[in-house]
C-alpha cells in the first residue's frame, strides 16, 4: 500500500460515504459529493468495505479507487461565456 499512497494523503481520511435506504452509496471527498454508486456496483463496494472494516486506510483506498481519477487540478470555475450575439 505504501507504493500507492506515497504522500500519505489517505491518512487524513478525505473520503467518506453514506448508504441510502435503497442501497445506493454516496461518496464524498472533503465533504463534497463526488460520486453515486448504484445497484450491483454498490453491493460489491459495500462487501469490500465490510471485509476491511476497521482498517481506515484500506477503506479510504477502496473509496479512492472507485471514484477514479476525478481530481486532475482543473477543477477551477469556468469563465463566464458571452451570450449569442449574432
């Protein structure tokens, strides 16, 4: 695992999740919702989390992997575009 999280960012526990009544998993990064996992994929994720229950870094790694590479540094607000002038 040390090769995956070289800068120890997962120790800060940036990811959290919430399970809805319907079995959907909502994943948050630093308090902001970033992904909703549904149906079979949600079931698989919850099963994996249950296997590593109590191992905070392992749960963080699972959440990070399922969100994919969502953070690339280009999350800045878009510039306002001018309306159609034609």
